[in-house]
């Protein structure tokens, strides 16, 4: 095999850039990625400057970055990715122990594709990254989907079913709540693996009421029954309120299939993983 052929084969393997000021954390993430994603190529950067050096070379398929770096922050890394040639649409994942407050304050910029709470552990992180670089379906994962527009529902349902998810569609919050209540205190509880709801629905109740019922009325935690809320509301305070009240994540409209599937599959995988906290940094 000549060197050109070797380079071609190497270029077919996903390349992930891991940016973190802690060498130990970089090595831990590197090791987990190599174990969980066979064939992955991992580049490391300990600072914003080193990340820029990597980005100036061979293109990457995904970037993970700590929020705080010795010479900058993860948001600057995200901006550097967008400015790098041919890498405008590369997923950028911010890893932080303070994700929730940043989400609630809507401090992440549009350059950040997604975010990850480091307290969930490196195995969960590997599953999260796999969803972007090597998405794998969870056959027959059951989604309770709440949407009052039948036209939109057809499109979203096709997106989910394309990733082998099983969908139960209802058109209003009242029917969704009745569905979940019918499964409460039975062996089939909670009745679905994930709830996907539009925020604004026709009728007296809406997506907020569904969320309140799941978290407070039925008492299901985020791992027991994940809830994704779809919204076109770009008001940061309203978005923060949904997250504080128990939404696992938001899917902003217009809906992009890859992002919706990735978020749904990640929450489904996370709900099945045992809790594995990240070791403390030295």
C-alpha cells in the first residue's frame, strides 16, 4: 500500500479534537474515545492556542472543549472552529461542570453545537460523541410525541422513525397526560422512554403542563423519563425557565433532523447508563 492510499484510509476515520487545560482529563477522554469508537483519531490541545494550531491543519469531525482554558475559554474555541477553513459545520461540544447555570443564563453562543455536563462521566460522554460521529439507533426506543400540527407531526415522526424509534403521537397535552397517567403505578411505567413535546399546543394545557406533570405530578426524574421540548421561542428567560423546571434539553425550531436525532438518542442512552462521575482533577 502506498502512502497516498494510507492517507486516504486514515481520512475516512473520524477525527476528534479534545481541548482541555488538564493533561489528565485529555488523556482520560482520549482513552475512552479510542475504546468506545474504534478507528477514531484523537488530537489534543491544552489551550486555545494549541486548538487553533490543530484546526489550521487537517480538518476535524468534532471538537470537545472545556469551558475554562489557560489562555481563553471554550466559546473562543468554538469561534475558532467556525473561522477555520472548511469547518463551519463541525459539531462543537462544551464540557463543563457548570453546564446547567450556563444553559439557564443562555450564555452559550450559537457557535456551540451542544454541551455536556462532566459530572455524567466519561462513558456517557463517549455515548454522546458517538451520537454525532457514529450515530447508532436504539431499536424500538419508544417516544411519546406531542404535536398539534399534523403536517409537522408527519415530518418529525419520519425523522424519528428513520432512526428506528417507535413513536406514539398525540395532538394535545391533555391526551399525553392521560396516556402517562394510565401507565403510572404499573409494570409498564412510565409508558415511554422519552417525551418529545412542542411548547405551544392547542387546548387549555401546553408543553409546560406536560413537563410539570412528568416531573412533579408523576415524580419522574430526568433519567427515568427524559423530556425534550421543541420551541421557536428565542427568549432566553423563557428557555431558562423550561430547563429549571425539568426539561432535559431544548430543540430549537426550525428542527434539524441530525440534531433532533442526536439529542433524542443521547437522552435515551444516558437514561440507561449507570451513574459514573468523572474523577476529580489533580
